[in-house]
């Protein structure tokens, strides 16, 4: 599978834009990528695994340097997080030395705690200025990833 290497310029990125799909060509990067899908459907191809569909209620988790592509089947409503694994030193060795047993966590987006955390991340990220914004974002992200891994 041929892939484009993306050199991300920011250590943390959050996208919550209505009408913007997850669709992307085959690529890889050193960052962790998480897509929290409220509704819609996307085919997910990761490394050499057969494509699988992620639907509303699922969370897609891509570790650093996993070759991946998304193909939208039904327009998704989602929140996308992309962050440097060093942002969370508590999990950085897990991110960089392992790969997930499953890249799609079925039903995880239905978890009330995860939903509340990702919505707080998205809301705070969209504010241009907020006291201690980076520290609070990191705290929410740490709680989010910890909860996601527990599922």
C-alpha cells in the first residue's frame, strides 16, 4: 500500500466542522489520530488489514506511523483529534511501541463520559483565548484517552 507521509505542524489539532467528511487518501504520520463518530459511516483501511466500516457510535483509533485511509460511505458527524504522542507522556511508550488490537472501538462514542470529554475538548479548542487553555486541554485529553483505553 503506497502512502503519503504527513509532517504535522502542530502538536494538537481538533476538528468539529459540520459538513466536513473524514475521507482521506492513504497516508501516515507520527501523530495519534482519533475520530469520534456520532453518525454516518466510513470505511477504514489500516496497514494491510481488510477495510472495515466504522459507524455512528464508534471511535477510530490510529497509532503513530500506521498507514491509514478513510472512505466516507454516509456523511459523518464527527470530532477528529490529532496529537503528538509526546503530548501524553503517560501513554507515549504505548503509542510508539505498540499497535492497537482493534482500530475501531465499537460503541465507544456512546459512552457518556467519553462524549462529555471530547465535547469539552472541542469547545475549549475552538476558543481563541482561554486562561490555561493548553493545560486544561491536555488534562481533558489525558482523561479521554484513559477512558477510551479502559473500554
